[in-house]
C-alpha cells in the first residue's frame, strides 16, 4: 500500500482547530541570523506574539526499506503521508510522552493526526526493534499498525522552535533553528553520525483552509521567498553524505 493511498481521517476543519486541514507556507533562510528573522516576525503588522515558551523538538522519522516516503517527496506527489514519532526536551534517555504523528499532505493543504505511544528509551545500542516494540505496545488502531508494518526508523532529528500567533488568532508562525540530524540504522545505533546545521532558519506560516485569501500584511511584510524545504529530506541527504 502506498502511503499516498492511505490516511487517518482528520477532524473537521476549523480556524480554531490546529489539527484540521490548513495551508502552509515555508521559508528556508540561510543568509540571515535567526535573531534577525525573529525581528521581522515581531515587526509584522498583525502583531504576532508568543502564546507559550519555546522548546526543543525531537523526531524519529519512519520510512520503508525502499524509501517510499523520501521518493514521494522528491517526486512532489501531491497526496502523501509522512510518519514520525515526536517528543520534546532531551533527545536521549527516557522518552516519557512520545507521540506518533502522521503528517498528511493533500495538494496545497496539510493536516496532522496523532496517537500516544508508550514510553521508550533512546540510547546507544538501540535499533529499530526497540521502536517497533513501543509502537506495538501502544493502543494504536489496527489499521495504523498495518500501515506501519513495512516501516522502520531511518532518521532522528532535533531543533529549537518558537511559536507565534497573530493578534486576531488567524495566523500561526513557527521559527526553527539549530537543526541536528542523526542517521538511524536498523541495528545498534551509536548516534555518532551527526550533522549540525547552524546556517538554516525555517519559518513556517500556517493558516486555516477556511481563509479564502491570505492577508497581504502577513506574507507581503517578509523579505523572504517561499521555498520547498523538508527537514526529513534535508536530514536524509545530510546523513547519507556524512
């Protein structure tokens, strides 16, 4: 089964529902320090504020041995699903509140569906079997487990993130920096193949699909170009070269 042919049912779309289908515009910036990019956000006429503190995001990305998800992204497949396990805080040690996320892409809009995963430990010497056991011990729907049957961990990454929301509540921004990538092998990971990207800042604008036309004060204010940038693809390329 191709990932693009299956997706969990997302909730009904709503401006107040961050998990509904929404538009996303991404800016990959390498010629300005993160502090200057943040200054542009804070000067925006829509008065973006931070609704909660910044945090460190960690992900383990899952793909098939043939790298189906990777090549669907390369090929620009409009309808696709990407799977990852996400948690916050330290990358290594006990992961107390991991979440399995499916990032669903449908043309120009996207959504996420999430499932709780039982705690597991990220440490030297672990492999795909530990991740598989955690998924199988979680209360996941049978169709989700079937979908993941041919998937395995292929990449771990982490980065810092700040969150912003406009004063009217219609637009959200995330600001990511200090990107790190680790190769995730099937057996006995030492996590020594680390690639650090200090040049990149990723700014992502997110707004509900209910909004017919984006407010020009949002996008027109930024001097950045909209780009295609997948941390999954960037990381896979980086660790293959490392």
